[in-house]
């Protein structure tokens, strides 16, 4: 089976406060559904107030990340039998979050 990344940038989720709470409930329900279906790997949101850093091979840490690099918002990783199934799950998450989702496929890694 293939692992898929389903994600959205934080600026895509423009909701009124009362709708934000409902979106949280609905999105957690989809995650529970994915867990029950045995396809859930990981999900979470980037803690945006914590600045990213770049770590080099010698362990040096720099506040300058790669130019154009940007990761924010929320994401889910699911392991699914087909891209068609991934699209179905992405649509469920889009409904729950009230915003469209980006879908990416991880390359096959026999060790994972």
C-alpha cells in the first residue's frame, strides 16, 4: 500500500469562530474513522508560532531555512490501496475542515 499526504495551508482555512469549533469536531471524527479503518498513520498541525530552523550535518542550527520553503497548516498521512481511495479520504477531510486539500503520494520505501 502507498502512503499519502493530505494537507492544507493555514490560510486556506478561513472560518468564523463558531464554525472553527465545528470543523475541529468534524475533522477529529474523520481521523477516528481513519483509525478504525486501519489506514491512519499520523496527523497534526504545524505549531506556527515556533520558528523553523535549519540543522546541518554537524548539528549546527540556523534560523535561515531554505529559500521558498514553507510548511504550515494541517496534514494527515494515510496508507491506502489506491489513489482513488486517497481522493475519497481527501474529500472527507476537505468537508470536515471546510477547505480543499492537497494530495501528495510518498515514494515507495521498502524499509517503511
